């Protein structure tokens, strides 16, 4: 459990993904990096935690009951859910970006956090851990292209 957000961490995410895969639910996984979080956390820990709670609430409004919202690492969230086709990923990324479009209150300031999302879709024989690794690898590729 992530202490700042109350969300499940990597271990629970992998377990839930593995269960979805075992049930042939074919979950898509989005790894979402928040730009500027690391710098904020280094200088204003309490404000960074408050900002992440607000971000968590915003992302929580996007997920369905069958989805999983988790924290992969500080400033990197994971959203996973069944029934997301390759053709729908752009729409979901726009929704995630929209959740960050409005500034977040950080102390006396309002801060906008741009995001980058990596995506992984299941393939034959993949497990939860490998799906997370694929989403993180895609995220890193996209971050390098920025």
C-alpha cells in the first residue's frame, strides 16, 4: 500500500493482473508518469503528498469497478482494466491527460502536471509481472522521445 495515496502498490497490482489474465479478462495496462513530481517531492514533501492525493482522486473517477488503480513508483501510477482494445487506448490516454489538465493546489500555488503514459496489452502466455514490465518499457521509450 502506498502511504501517500492509499493505493495498492506493485505487488498487489501484479497479483490482480495475474488474476485477470487467468480469468481471460485481457487487461490493458497504462503506466502514467507525472512530470515534475520528483522535483516537487524533493523540495516540498507535504505538498507533493497532498498533490498526489488530489491526482489519485481524479484518476479514481476514471476507473471502473473491474479496474485497478495502483502506484508503481513515486510519481508513476498504473491503471489496468479488462476490455480495452488497442483502438481505444488513445481515448483513454486523453481521459487520463484530462484528469491532469486542471491545476493541482500545491501550497499557495496551482501547478499543472503534464503526464506521459506507457501502454501494454496482453499477449499469449504473458503474466502480470511481464505486463507491468512491458508498460514500464513503453513508458520509458515515450519519455525518451520527449
